[in-house]
C-alpha cells in the first residue's frame, strides 16, 4: 500500500526518486512549479524536453498524460512531467486531473521510482479550486494500484497544506 505524506515547502528541494512537474503542454518551461523545476534543475531538463518535442511529442504533451526526463541538478533521479487541465465551470475536466496522477504514478513505477513528490496539479495558474484539487489528488493516489511506496504531496503554502490535510484520515 502506498503511504501518503504531506509537506509544506519547495518541491525542488525534495530528496525523492521522482519529482512530478505540473508542466504546460509545450514541455519547455513556464511559470509556477514548472518554472521552478526548470530553473532549479538546470539546462539538462530543458534539453531532454526539447528532445521529446523533436521525437514523440511534436505537438506537445496532451493533457492528462505524463512523460519522464532526467532531473538535472535536482535532488531526484527523474522529473515526471504531466499536463493538468485548466479549470472550467462549463466542462467537468476532473477525469483529466485524475489521469495526471495515475499516469505520473505509472511512469514513475516503470522507471523503478519508489518515492514520488507531487505538487497540487492544476491548482495554481490553471485555476482549479484547491479543495477539489486536493480531493481529486488524494482519492486518485489512494485508488491507484502502484509499486510506488511513498507519495509525498509538497504544498507551497498554508492554504494548500490545509486543503490536503482535510483529505487525510
């Protein structure tokens, strides 16, 4: 059974096998968690992402999917990039958000990762309400059959940490 832990802090400082990046579909960096991971990980991550764009993902990584690269200078072995959905009042995209967690765990397990750090995918500039993002994240990880032993949700601020804490037994 996968152990779920919560940490308030900086995902780029986590000593885990894989860090999950809430990426944009271009895979070429951006704001928020994506920008922080690219800055802290250095040019190796961007080079690996450019190689993915040149081969399998010429049009970008689809929403809800995940792919891995080196972690560059981060204290992890890999970065698993996943593209979360932008929140919409008109369209239920929660299955795409859940898919980000399932696909990231699948990719991490295929690599042999035992410890994985996740941010609150889509809860930043993509506008997903934090309470619902936390519920989807925790429920999906609990329901996913994986060889990953520890999932660590790394929450940037007190509000996110509180939302995730409310989802724990």
